C-alpha cells in the first residue's frame, strides 16, 4: 500500500473508531460485538446497497481495533488525563459526547502509539472534529490534544 493509501486508511480507521466509541459509550455495546459490527458493516463496506458503487473508504482494521480496544481498556486513565487539561470550570461530563470520543481516541494515540508522530495524531483528530463541529470546538480539541501531547510525549 502506498503512503497516501495508508494515510487514507488510517484516517478512515480514526473516524470509524470515534463512531464506534460513541456507540459503545451511548449504547454500552459489548466490545466484541462492536468490533464485529464495524468489521462486517462499516470498514470498507457499501454505504447503502441502493447507492451502487458508493463505499466507505477502506480502513486499516488493525489500527481501528487498537484504538477502540485501547480507549476502552484505558478509559479511566485517559479521562483523568483529559480532565487535567480542561479549563478549571470544565469536566469530562460537560463535554459533547462526540467531542469526548475524539479527545479520548487522540489521547490514546498520544499515550500508546509512539510510532505515530504527535503532529499527525493532532492533525488527524482535528480533521475528524471538522467533520462534526465548527471551528470553536475544533480549536478546543486542538488545545486539549496539544496539552496532552506536551504532558505525555
């Protein structure tokens, strides 16, 4: 796979991981079922059979699995770390649920994926944030992830 192809596959894996973590958080979907559902129906599968040829971008499955499993396994540690880098009047429970999953996934990569450059982690999760939010929330995510990066790398 080319470097550009790998980058697109990782970007797709990150977006899918945020979606899976949101589902896990909101519906308490068990990890094994969650991973299976995404493997079977979301990672590179057709978006809608009615839309002939429209497909999700092929995601790097192993990377997706690592982010999802890692965030679930280290959730308390990640939340404590994020909490340390929120403004004094903020806490985890006040965050939008989608934004929280973006921050959790980004913090996990900063903690556990030393093979991924800091700038790449932050830039990729800001791209995910742009898919859901306007500039204000994206700047907030940038500030939190930058502070986490400085603390753990």
